[in-house]
C-alpha cells in the first residue's frame, strides 16, 4: 500500500540522515519501481557513489525513468548531469527540455541553469529579461549563485527610458 511504501521510504531517509548510505541505498532500491522519490534517490546515490559504486550511466538511466514519469527533481538532476557530461559527452540539447519542465515546476537549480542558457543564447534566443526572471526565481529559493548572477547583470533597462545616442546606434 501507499502507507507501507511511505514507511519504507522514511526508513531510508532515517538511514541516509544517519550516514548509513549502504542501508539507505538498499532500502530505496527495494522500492524504486514503486516510488519515484526512491528512484530519484537511488539515482543520486549512484551518481555520487554513496552506499554503492559510483555509476554515472546507471544514475542517468534511473534519473531518466523518474524524469519521464514527471518528477521535477529527477528532471533537474538529469539535466545537470547532461550539461556536465557526467555519463558521456555533454548534451545541452537533451538537457534543455528537462530544464524547461523542472524550471516550470519551480526547481531552483533548473531555473538557474536555464537562465544561463537564456543569458548566453545557448540553444534558445538570447533573452536577458527571461534570464533575469529565472535567476530571480532561483534566488527566491535561497540560491546564492543565482542572486550573485542577478547582481552581476544589474537591473533591467527601464522600458520607458529614452534611448541614448550610443544605444540607438548600437547594432
């Protein structure tokens, strides 16, 4: 039942929080087909080598299953792995729709990484307004890197400010 699965999941949390990663991994592995959060946690442990051998490809496969089922944390984690190239060559194109889905679900890491795409125009049209909004959303969740990036970008130009001769002549 759902209550039994929740109880088993919680026992994995207790083991994890106590630093018994092998026990947590074993517990969550036993229910990863029945619980998306357990599936994501197994993937995270494979990614980091906690309680099990480090297995980037196995982590990617497990994240993929949880991401396809719609779990925003798995979408963000898989996108992060793809951007970093942890299980193969970096694949920002494959990461983009995952970032978009997780950012729409208000996941701060996804918002931050998607903002980076918009800031530089990687696979999306460069749009500093969208980038600022995404950085601000991530910063609102306490992500210091997002606030720092937002501060570096400075305030958005005022839409009512008259254009200077220099900005009017800029290409």
